[in-house]
C-alpha cells in the first residue's frame, strides 16, 4: 500500500458518518477511482485504519470516526 492509497483511505474513512468496514472503504475507492495494482487488500486497510488517530474500532473489522 503506497502513500497515495493511504491518503485515499484516510479521506474516505473520515467522510463516513456511520460505522464502516475496510471492505466498504476499498469498494468505494474502486468505484470512484477504478482498480490499480497499488491498491492494498482488506487486511492492509484494516491495519491502517487501526493506526489512524480519530478512528476507533467498534468490534472486529468494524470502525467508526471518533466525535
């Protein structure tokens, strides 16, 4: 996962108001920008979401933006 994809993940995650999963983030990025060999997988996105400040893990695989 490169820095451009990380930027897309961060932007997409912070634009959400409800709970979301890494798969939902990847799906919206692919819908918006198309596929690319640099797009990470669900595990990589979940790992990155777990390390972002302002994102809390609700339960296994489900995240929410802290208010």
